[in-house]
C-alpha cells in the first residue's frame, strides 16, 4: 500500500502463494511462454466455460488481436461505448476502422444502450464492442439479437468483468453464461488494479475455431510453432503464415495469474460485501446516484462509483477525500472529448457526458475493511454540502 494514501484506490491481495508461484518459475529456468501459460489458459477456459483461451501481453493486445481475427479493416465501422478506457478506440484507429460511439443506458446503468447501438448501425457497420462497465454485464440478449439481425460481430470488452455471470436473456435468446462466453470474442485485462492482477497481461476467449486459429498464429509473429514447442522436441522448424505480432505472455505473469484465479471467486464475493456497504451509506444522499444500486444479477464488482449531483459537488468531494489521504479516480472521461477523437463526435451523447463529468471512483479492493468504507462515506457526507 502506498505510504501517500491512507486508503488507496486499489491494492493487491498477494501472499505466500504468489511468492511460491514466482519461485517455481525461477527454479524452472524457463521464462518465456511455456507450461505455466498453457496451464493458465486451460484453467481460465474451464472457468469461463469457453473452448479457447489465449494469454497475451495485455488487454490492449487482446483487443487488437480480436479485431485482426475478426478481419476488420479500413472502411469498417465498429460501434462501441464512448464511456470506456481509450484502448478500444485506439485499436479501432490502428486497424484503419472508424469508431462509432453509442451512449449508455442511464446514470444508474452505464453500459451501452442497445437502442443506441441500433441507431448507430449503417451499411459500413461490422462489429459491436460491448464493455461490461464496473463488472456488470451489458444487456446482452438485446445486443445479441441486434447483431444477429444485421450480421455483426460481437466483441466483449470484459476487462472489468472477470468472474461475472450473465443470467440469461428473455425467452432464452441468450442463455446464462459467464462473461467472456457471450459474444464471438472476449478480451480481458489483468492490469494491476483488476480483479486478477499480475501487472500486465490479458486473455482472449472464443468459442470459434476459425477465430482461435487466427489468434494462435497472430499472437507470435504468425509462426506455426513456438520456442516452447521446439524446446520440447515437438518441432524443429517453423513457417510464418501471417504478418503477426509479439503479444505473448511470460511465465512469471502466468504463474501469478493462476494463483489470482484461485482467489477470484472469494475476492469477488468480498467486493460484493464492500459494495453493499457503500450502497447503504451513499444511496440515501439527496441528488446522488449510485450506479447499479438495485442490481439483482451477478457482477465481478470491479468498480465502486458514485455520481455527484453537480460538477462542483464532485470537485469539492474529491478534494476533501484527497485532503483526507483517500485516493479516487474517474472511470472514465468520455472518449470523444479527447483531442485525438474529437472528429468522431458525430452525434450527441448526453448521458455519457453527464456521467463523465460527475462520476467519482472510490476505493474498492478485497482487503479493504468495512471501517475504511465508513471513513470514505463519512468524508463524502461531510464535504457534499
């Protein structure tokens, strides 16, 4: 925990198990992608309930490979929420595609609005990226039906949502499944503040064999075999079938990921307890909105956010929390307000704009205490007037 903050925004749940995992890799003297990565992929695929899982260097690499494997390219439009980390939009531009930004449902449900997605569709639309904000699944049955009608690829940005489960759509149009098994491809991040935290790293999941074949080769320079295969005598040479990338994950991070995966269910449950405590304290505040306050379905509870009544109230509360050495953040500025994306703001996004201007991200991590939650809420209550 940083000495600067009395209560940081996030903190690691690391113990002797992570230390032993790293030591195991060091003793093996094999650091690049090998058995630990393969085991991590197998365990993750079984956890999500999906046929294929590929460990990669980070969540952005996962998005890039998902776009490449979907054969997206110049002239294609990718519909996506403006309320997201900029990685998805950046990879859209890197592919030569055009990002088309859709608004969120409302302040209490900041996931992409299926009706907005429908309005964004043109003859150039090729894919929909959904982002399970804060670990809460999108309205996937509606989005799935829209995509099916228009022949669009569905890519899950599941970077917040590892361990979340979708309860199922109306009339069984999309049955209950784990997040990461709801579209054509899903992308996860294991950045330091995520529910599985290994510093850098990510995962791609898919049930499609054709997509899996593309990802498998593009992840490592388009090569038909890997160093690990040749090390074990399973191959002596290789061909290069595609112009690929080095998006491999190393053994140290894979070993950490395996230990974090073992803790995931318990840690997500602890996050749920903490979020419930926050909601009890913050939901009654006049003018404030607590996203997903009445959520009855499953979640990974990645973020705890609160929406202040006004921009100036937000600023006053954030300053008070900072003075009390309580760290906060903002998830997220609307992508269209960044200089690099201003020209892609082709339609009004009033809910995303309001959310971005008034949201405060509060501390949330498995080792946070209920007393610390009370301290955060006391500070907000004292500063909000």
